């Protein structure tokens, strides 16, 4: 099964603000559905049942406090002239706390063979772009600073992802609550 570790966004006001921003981008790209909004802390890829059980065991020992996240700016990877992903960034304090959580997850799972290929950068993907689109620098300039509200992250999840022609279908395999 295809898996990843994530924290999700549930605040309806934040999700509606994101949906509204997605409409401002006049590009040929696939918007992420609001029910699928999350920060991927670590992508695991294909794992078997036994490995998933070992991952669950390690994740259950993680301890973290609730994280208040403010959504503050919008950017693109690798850059605005040739975007492949459009994302929403968070405030500095939340960014540091999410990075700490991602590092904790990776340290727990590294003995099982899971390691990130690059340092975690907190971002909420709102578009995935398959084909070349025009430079979006002007549109991004409008959103250099935004206030889309805030979310309090209280759950860390092991998620399963089933890819379909209509987009991914996610399901929870495990939920670890903040303390």
C-alpha cells in the first residue's frame, strides 16, 4: 500500500479561503480538493502490512503538543516562472514546530529504512501542475502576504493513498493525538 505521514487541515474557514484563492489562479492545473489538504511530513511509498504495523508502533511513541498554524504566504516549487506545485506557507513559529515534528517522525522511522530525500519545508500544496503553464509571478505577487486564518494541529496520521484518475483517495491507518 502507498503511504505517508501527515497532519491535516480541518478548519472550514481556512479551507474555504484556500478554495477561493485556488479560483484566483487562472491556470491549467489540478487543484487539491479541500478534503485532501495536508502537510506531508514524510512520504513512505509502498509498504507491506508488516512494515505498516512497525511504522504504527514507532509513531505511537511520538509525543507532540498542539501546533497553531497561521497561513501567511503563497509560493511555487521549483519557482514561479516554471511552477510544478503551488503552495501555501505558514508563520515562522509553526514552521519550526512542524519541522521539529517531521524530524521526530523521521528519527523514529529511520531504523525501519525511511529517510526523506530532502529537508522538510512546511507547505500546503494547493495545485499540482503537470503541463507547462505561464509564469505566475504576477499572481503570486498578489499573495506575497495573506491571512487565511489559523488551524490548530492536534493529530499526526499515517495515511494510505490510492491513486485514481480522479485524484488520490486518502484513508487513515493510524491517528496519534497531541498531548
